[in-house]
C-alpha cells in the first residue's frame, strides 16, 4: 500500500478509538477546526458506537481495528487522531506510518521509552508527521502561566507544586495495567509537563512514591507523589491520584511572588489564576474553550506547511522518560538520576488558538471515567 498524497487544503482525519474523550471532546471539535481539518472516518471495536456516531457526524467510512488500513485507504484519510488505550499507541502509530498517514496521538505517548523511540523512528522513516496531543500547549491560561514564570514578574521560580486527582470509576481503563492505566501516566503527566516548562529545563533526579489503593486498582498506582530536582537547585513536587477527592491545581513560587492555577488542567469549565506579587493579589478567569480543535488546526497546519509541531514525538518522549523514572524510583525506594536531555522548543503564547467550548455532549456506550 503506497503513501496517500495530500491534494487538499483540508486534512482528512480518521479518529481511532471512540471512547469518552473522543466522544465528549475530539469529535465535536472538528466543527471548530473546519478551516483546515475534517472528520473522514471512525475506527472502533464497538459496532454500536460506530453506527450511532457515524450517523450523528455523517461518516460513512467506519470499521474495526482489523480493518484499520482499509478504512484509512477507503476514506482517503491523511491523518489519524489516536485515542485508544496507551498500550496500543505504538502498534497503531506504526501501522498508520506504514501507509503514509500522519499521527496525532493522545498522551501519554506510550508506556516505555522504547515504544516512544520506535514511534518516532517509524514516522521519520515514513516521512509522516507525529504530534502528541498536549491540549494545554494551545490554551491561554497555561501559556500565560509560562509567560509569567519567564517574565520575572514573580522573580526567579524556585519551586513548583501541582496536584491532579479524582475518584475513578471501578472497571475504568485507568484501573487496568494491561491498558496502560494508573494515576501517574494518566494524570501525573499534566503536572510533570507543566513543571518542565515552568523551569524551561528537564529534571535531573526524581524520587517517587506510589500506593496501590483499593480493590478498584489491579497492578496500577492509585496515587503517586514525586519530588523532582531541576538544574539550578529548583524543585517540583507533583501528586496524582485516581482515588482522591477532585483536585486540580498548581503553584509557581518565585522569590518575589507566586502564581496559583485552580482549576488548572481541566478541559471542562473555566480556568483561573491567582497572582500575588509583593503581597498584592489579582484573580484572572479564563472562560472555558474547546481545547481540542486547536490541536487539529495546529497539526493540519504543520502537515500542510511541512513543519514539525512543537509538541512533537520528542516532547512526548521527554515526559515518558521521567514518568518511567518516577515509577522505577517508587519500586526501588530510592532516588533515580536521569541522563541529560535537551528540548530545543518550549510552548509559547504564539501557539494560542481561541475557539468556543463545544458544550456538553451525549455519549454512546461509554460511562464517564469518574464516579
């Protein structure tokens, strides 16, 4: 099967995996990405989802994972949005690349460094683009926080803390090791990614602690807390849980002031900043937006312009290598040092794209992840 030529100014996407995140956020976001992106196909193992969602969005090209390549060819898909369990990211990325299709992959990129490197290699060999779906890299509140941290307004950032947690539903994929579940990779990645970009550096040492929680969790962490050391004696403390009350916050503390984000990481609802400088405080509200259409718009621009996205496979690897080290540290009960790793690009305000919220969406054959 040969590569698919791009002969249109609107990139055709197949959404692969139509679970909760795809139904409530990804699929409706195509309406806001019409300038250069369109939904062309759906791939799932659930025939009911395919039939009902196909009817809702007017999509004729639908099929199972066994029909993956045939659906991509029949629909003339030029890119996929990969929203399957984490343990399938490598397989389906390699299959897409092999037929010349670009890949926009949900985070975490994979569960191992080896899989990340294989995905990068497969896409490079096939000369297709690979982008990891870091939605907050295009969202104003997150980008403003990085701008404040870099500007000197709160002085030199000295430490960062973040917590992201919820009560996950029993039986959810996040409770299953074989599907890449666990709090660290699912929720801790948000805290880690923010810390890396607040400091504009990569951690050099981590110390992780994990607990298994109750009977909902089989072979995965219910809660993870980690301390990260960055160059220049800067520190981050991150906590993620799928067995806690809802929490969604970060705090950047400099030598002149601090910035707290709360809510900080959600895609449903407003985000808020609480800035304090020299004892004087200010609150800023960032109205809820569609955080997924900007990913599609950006990736399509990169495909059409033959430019590598900032949130490339290298960015995905940068997070996964640290997540793996945190899990290793927790198993060993001692700190783990990380080898040097350089990122040439960081998120910035130029990446912001504003589109309105998609609102509440009805779902098919999928319960919400939390209780």
